[in-house]
């Protein structure tokens, strides 16, 4: 089966609609959410080709296929993350500036900043005494590098 578009996202669906279908999952690393063309295998061993027509990243919960009885959805494997919890706007500004200089992509959940684990960033956080935790956590979208040059 070739998937050319995302049907919907499971978060937008009615719970009754979800319950009446058998669910198969495709587990992806967060870095693979940006790939528009890829070959994947479901947790039931079925192979799928993904060839998205639209330039859109995949998200956790995206429904790749749905009929009256079955549904195939995207699930994301956990990432090794630094969960940064600044106590003030000054700490947030300081760490955001430092990470921006390194061109590190970040995501935000509530008052936390999430970045992929890097021992140099961990050392920086310790040096600046900014609270953080190292966690294996699922993210809903890929960490995206933003193209930029200093030229």
C-alpha cells in the first residue's frame, strides 16, 4: 500500500470512531517525521510506502489509512531529551540565546523547553545553574533545523 496523504489525526477524531476500529501503528523516530518518502513497517508486520504529495511533516497520531474496520496511525519513539525549566524570563532568555547561537532546534511544552540531548548543552545548563532534567520522552513533531547562514 502506498500512502499519499494523511487522512486525519487521531486527536481530531471522536473516541467512538476510534474504538470501533482495529489499530495498527507505525513507530517512527522523530527525525523521520520530516521524510515525505519512506518505506515503513507496522507493528503487525505490514509494509507501507509513504509518498506524501504535500510538503507536510508527519505528526504523532496522524492516520495514514482508515476504513470501516482498520486504522493505521503514526506513533513516535522516545527521544533522549533535556527538559529545561527556567525559573525566570532572564534564565529563559539566557539559555535561548545560548542554544540559538548553536543553531539547536527546540520545542516548547507548557513552561519547558525541550532539546535533544547533548552533553555540551548539559554542561552549559549546569554552569548557568538553570534547572533541567534528562528524560526519554515522546515528542509530537520533529526537531527541525532552520536554515540560516552568517554570511
